[in-house]
C-alpha cells in the first residue's frame, strides 16, 4: 500500500494509458451480430446431372456413406438425394478433433470403390470453421432481358473477380442458378438413318477428338517429341468427317448440330419482377462484418456505374443484414449509457457528493476500456452478446468501488486522516473483494466448457462479465486509492453524511425489519420453513415455457407458397411467379412507403415471396394485404406468412424440427408419412407442418422393358442397348472437350422427340440388319418414381418439417407433437416403423442436458469456494440455501414481462440463472463475514446479526440498486433486437431485487439458529487471514 502511495502518479498515468489502449482496441474490434459459432459438421455436395435420385443413391450415396461411416467420433450421417444432386451431412461428437476429421473425410472420399470416372468427387464444406455462414446474398439481373449465358458471362468476367478481392470474403458461391455447361452433339435420327450411320460409328469418331503424345523419335543427332493433333476447335466441330459412303464424305454438320448448354435448369429467381442470377458470399474467419459489407457496397456501386451498366445489367442485395446489425449494436450501446446514467443518479441520491460520485463512476469507463482491451487480445468480436455482457456488468463495475470508498469514508468519519484512511480502508476490504470477485468469476468457468453450437453463444457473455468483474477489482484496489488521495482531499465527511440522512432513515427501517426473525425462534423457523419451499414453488409455477433461441424480429416479411405437387419451373413461372409479380406491380403504389424492395425465389415444390420493409408498418396488416391481394387464389397451394427473424441466417432453423419416419421400405414409409402429416395438421392447424422429403413418387420417368429375344436376334447386348437409349434421350457421355477457355463435359444425344410415340418410332441402324424401329426392341411406359430420397444413418427415411406457431415455445410444441405421434403410432398398424426428432428439438434436448451439468458444476464450485472463504461448510450451505430466493425473483420478473411482450425461457435467458448464483451470494458472504467477526469479538448471536446487518446494509443496497438500474434499460428497450437479451436482463434484475429484499431476512433467521452459535475464541493466524477480509461495510 505504501508503494501505491509513493507511485500514485505513475499508477494514474498507467491507468490512463490502459484506457487509451482499450479505446483504440475497441475501435478495431470486428463487428458482428453474434459470436462466431463452429458446428461439428462436415457436408458433402455431390452432383451428377441427368441421373435420377434412385440411381445416385445406389451408385454414389450408398458406397460413399459406407466408406465415411467408420470415421471416428461420427454421431450421425444423413443424405438428402434428389434428381442430379445429393447433400450429405456428417455430425460429429463435440469432443472430435475437427481438423483431423476433415483430413479423414478427404482421404475416405478418394477410397470410395467404383466411383464413376466422369463424376467429380463431392465438394466439401467444413462447418466447424464457420463455412456454413453467409455474409450477404445478391441478385444479378438484366434490364434488357439478357440470356442466361450472358448473365453467367457477366458474373465470371466482372462480379466474381471484383467480389473475391473484398477483404473478408472467402468465396463467391452460386446457388439455384448453376453455371455448369456442357457441349452437346445433337443429331437427328432421321438423318442418321438416311446416311445408314450407326450410333457406334458416330460415337467412335467423336471419342477420338483429343490430342495425344507418342513418346519421342530420334532423327540424326536430334530427338523429337511426338504429338498427335486430335482436338478440333468448337466452331469447327461440324466440319469433321464422320464416315464415307462411296465418294461422299459425311461431315458432322450433315447429321447433327453443336450446342453449348447449361447442365441443369435454373430455379426461378426474380428481384422486383426482373429474372435474376443468384449468388452469395461466404465470409472468412474473424472478419468485421460491417466493414466488409461497406466495402461490398462500394464494389456494387462501381460495377453498376461501370462494367455492368455497359451491359444493361445491375447487381443488388437480396439480403443485407448490415442495417439490422448496426441497429442492434446501437440499441445495446444506448442501453449501456442509460444504465450508467441511472446508476449514477441513484448513487448520488445515496452519497449526495459529486467528488465521491466521480470517484465511483470513474470505474465504469476505465473497466469498459479494460474489457475491450481484453476482448481484442482474446480475438473476440463486438457483437450483441458480448455488448450485452458489458451492459449487464454496469451495476457490477461500481460494486467494488462503492465498498472501498464507503470504507475509506467510514474511517475518516472516525477521525483518521485521508492517507491512513485510504491505506487501511483498502487493506481491510482487499481480501473480501478478491474472494467475492473470484466466486463470481469461477461460476462462469463451466460456461467456457460448453461445446454445443447453442452453448457457444455464451462464451462471449462469460468472458465479458468475468473480465468486467476482474477489471472492477483491479480498479478498486489499485487505481482508486491512487486517485482518492486527490479527489477526496478537503472533502467534509460529516457534510456528505448529513446530506444522506433521508436514505439513512429508510435503511434504518429496513434494518429493523430484516433482523425481526432473529428476535424470536418461532419466527426464525417460520421464515426458514417457508422461504425456500415457497421460492422454489413460485419459480416452478412462474416459469414460462422452455424455448430455443429468442426470435428478434426484422423489417422483413416472407410468404411461403407450398405446392401440393411439385411442378416444372416453366409452369411455376407462368402460373405462379408472373401472376404474383403482376399483382404486386399493380397494387404496390399504396405500399410504396412501406416496401424498400421485394423478390421471389421459386423451386419445384415452393416459392418464397419476400418484402424488405421500412418506415411505419404493422405486420398483421401487411400479412393480410399479401394473403388477400397478392397470393389469395393460387390453386393447389398452402400459404404461410411470417415476419423475418434477425437470427435466421446467423443460427439457421432455430425453430424448425424434423420428424423422421424409419424402419420400412420407402413406399411403406411414404404411406405412413402421408397419414402422419394429415394427422398432425389436423391436431396442430396453426403450426407450419410440411413435407421434409417427398411423400409421393413424383419423379415422372419412362420405364423401358427390353425385348430380350429381339436383342439376341439382332446381336445387341443389354449394355449396348442401354447406351443407345441414353443417346436417344439425355445423351451419352463422351469425355471432356476443351473449348479454348474451359473444359466442358462432351455428350452425344438425339434431338428431343415430341412424345413417347415418336421416340419408339425412331429407327436406329444395326450393322448387318439395317434400320430397326426402337419399339421392336423394347416396350416403354410412363411411371412415377422417387425424386427425393432421405437416408439417416444409412437407413432410408421420410421426414416432416415442424415449425411451431409464433406464440408457442419449442419445448411445449415438441412435447405436444411427441405425445400426438405416440398415440398415432400406438394403433398397431405400423409394425417396425419408428420415429425420431432432429433439428431444433434435438438441439434443445442436447442444450438442456449440457445446461444441467453446467448448473450443478457451478453450484459445486461455488460451494467449495465459500467453504474455504468462510471456513465452515455449515455457513457455506446456509449461503447456498439463499439462492432460490433470487430464482423466484427471476421467474416472477419473466412472468411480469410476459404481460407486455412474449418472453419464453429460451436458452439465453437460462444462463441468467447461472449468473445469478455468482452475483447474489456476495451479499450473503458479506453478511456472514461480519457475523463471524462480531461473534469472535464477544457479541451474542442477536447482537452479531444486528451488527452485521447494520454494517452491511448500505453497501448491499447501493450495489444491488446500481446493478438493477444498470440492467433495466436492457429490459425496457423496445427495439426488435432487444429480444435477444431482454429475458437474460430481466432474470438478473428480478433476481437481484428479490435477493436484496429477502436475503437479509432469510440470513438473519438462519444465523439465529443454535447450529450457528460460535464459541468465543482467540482468532488464530489462519482464521485471522480469513475473517479480516472486511469491506467498506465495517
């Protein structure tokens, strides 16, 4: 302490330097909506255009899953296969080494047996490093009806290079509007027949269009490399000779045409009525989202005024969350400042002295600067969760400073000089402050061990609050004493105390009420027998429904148009998308002040119509307009409209669960799925319950049945005949063709027939037999087949997507659905079939298990620390028994909040109860510490209790009220994003309030029991080191 006095100027200078460093670090912290969340998942995207879901499942998915299933720590593997594409997701246990797992996945992919040589290996997405996040999404559209090829070329030439250079952009990814192309040699069967050409002859000639090397040749003294030119430029393909018939050379152009086409069709995407090309940006790790989006906007402006303008095109945001992120961060900043102001006002009401108030208030900017410095060093981001942690800590930041200042002023009032008061006052409280701070910080250690994706949200919260508590301890014990020798110099202690007589009178009345149970044993027993059971009962009864993440709203409306049966995209464009867009164009005038932009995204099974809004608008009224004026009479559709969720892209599918049906062949599962879908829709009409996978065979296909006898008669093998059929339909793969800039798949195919009859009438040349109509070799009929196949843990399954109504919590909904499904399955009609939940329902279950472990771990750690601090297991148990009082307050505050806004017990709100444990025990610890000191000084139990309450009441009330008022703006903030942390702040506010009102009464009753009657003794050196931890309340 003498060193602190000697070097006070140096200490103040160092403190000032740390504040400057903290401010600088805070300005450099990356901004984001939520902390970076890594999921133990790896996904594989497999593409095989032109193939059915069944063929991809059999040829690619089954052997791929078999090879991947033996990777260590694999928890679940599932694949969703559709025509031409398969998406495989592997989920691993939380303790998996994802770097090694990623390497293993890459290795196993190359070991899949019999993988077709012309099918590329799956593309790997490593979600464990944040690959699943999206930075923003965009539409490229033409104002002059540009072709798909022109949009693709503009993207490749201008957009992709420009966006790839933006800092923070890891990759530019196209979705729904594929760019992959292929070269088709499209022949006319009639011309082939007229020239007596077989398919084999044409295919054989086209297979040779590659350059080859042939070793070397030595001529004289020189050795030459040999190269055989076989490649033909794309624009000269039609001139290559195919065969000769007498003197006549048949060229490719005589029988076929050459086309460069897209491998697969585009989904229908449009922005404000303009057909569009869709892409999104995948962010790099640890980026500043707002800075990156600002840079992207500059790039967009340059492109739209430059290269794209010359092409008659524009690029525009499909989704831009930067405004929502900025608004969310500003709301927390505002709550932080208002909380600090309220804390100062209540401090002034108690202290009635500006210099003392300044000394205490100084802890807020200093500690916040130290916290931001710590966040910068630890690589954290400035997000809603970390900022909420700082805002929640406002009241806590001044606690230690209040205790030190109060103790210094008390000693000065007793006649000590300023410097001795500072020295002794700080020494007396240093141990108690260190003990209570460590108790609060250690409670957060189990949070740091949470590994689930949801649990990772709280790491930043635990880090910022722990850092704030440690910073407040450092300020109170080091910086404050150095500053106090200057700010408190010449201050009249008596005058400041007299100004606070009103607050002191109120505290005196509260003291008399608090110690009342200690005056009579019967009252003490009554308090003890009633308080904890009643508190637990109140907490149980008042607890709102359990939910996943909160749902902060966004200025966006999405309308989902689900088709009863999948449709062709050109039909969807004509019969749904264009109708919707025409209606919007006619009726948008009255809504122009509310709609900033709108778009539509259509897939074979559904369309998503979305509006970004601004200005003065109301969701229910806007929803009614959309459903009655825009999408009201679309035949064969189910309409569902919801307001956009701020977290829907940061934490996707937070309220969507999957119900899988397994245990039988696919047709049986589809039948059960249809009946279960109808049952659940009737049971839960307000929920959004949709097919997750197709419950009917919707893939229309032509099924050929070869005539074996005819094939043998003509000398055609089954494999050759299959190749002929493929050539006459989608095309047979010939290899890769180099176009001069790209290498594209090369196909030989027939011109598409008008109908099945024309296809069967097609004549093919068979060597030695002449022209043979196809119908002579095979029968054909149109059938239905699966166009979507789900495999979960290598078992074929069907799935339903379940989204609860907005007013129903996830756990309540899942429990109700689970009960309904059990009743449905108990009829005995579905032997061997079973169901399981995935998605949010399963994630909530995992989190609740993790939370229970966290809760009990924090409770045990807290008990151990208090046993050591207080030197008594009995006293530690007494302090722990007071915790339920705060839980009752937290639950009641949530119930009160639900009178005005919906506030479920979501996973972020639950963490508030863990935080309460570390905060509310401090009041009990301070009271018990003083009780021990008084008892060892010779007081009887009642005197010791009254002495402890009398000396502790003022700082306890000061710290509690500042904490409550510091959190209150977070509870009352009306902003949409405030829903993220409103429940958490309400729990802490209500818990601290109940603790302040009841803990002194409860602890007075507890300490009056004979069990806690201490024998008068001389305090030994070990006990002295503990009981001399006296704070400013002494």
